[in-house]
C-alpha cells in the first residue's frame, strides 16, 4: 500500500522504527524476522524504512513474535507522556459504557 499524505508517512515511520527497534532488541536479522513471519526480507526493509504499512494480519503476527500488545506497534514512544495518557484514558473510560470499555479492551489485548 502506497501512502501519500504526511500524517500517514509519519505513522509509517513510527511503525517502521518500532519494528526495527523490537527486531534488533531480539537480535534478529531482517531475514530471520521475515522467515518467522513467512514474508520477504525486502518487505521487512520496506516496513522498517516507512515505505510500506503492514496489513492487520502482518501487524498481529509481528506483535506475537515481539510479544507486545497490538497498540505498541503504532505508538511513538518518544512523544508519549505515560502519566498524561493514563489520566486521559481513565477519564475517557469513566464516562464510557460497559460495551465501549469491553470493545476497547478487545482492541488493546487482541493479540494475546
């Protein structure tokens, strides 16, 4: 999938940086990660360089290999203030219906 607008290019770079960070933390080469996911080494390179965006299936498989939550693949942790985000999420969840809370939990923890 080719992305043209700046916001999506930025997200692609964040996802790519997260993939590279998790891969190198696990001491995996691009080739070794590609083998685990049954995709090409070139595709891993394109993901890491922000040229491609992973499908939901590929993102889910990446999360399983890296043992991370789905949402962690998409966060720019350099811009994340955890305490502010925790407070914001608590305020949102306090106002949400049980159905919306259950749906949010399903999204946050769907790869486990």
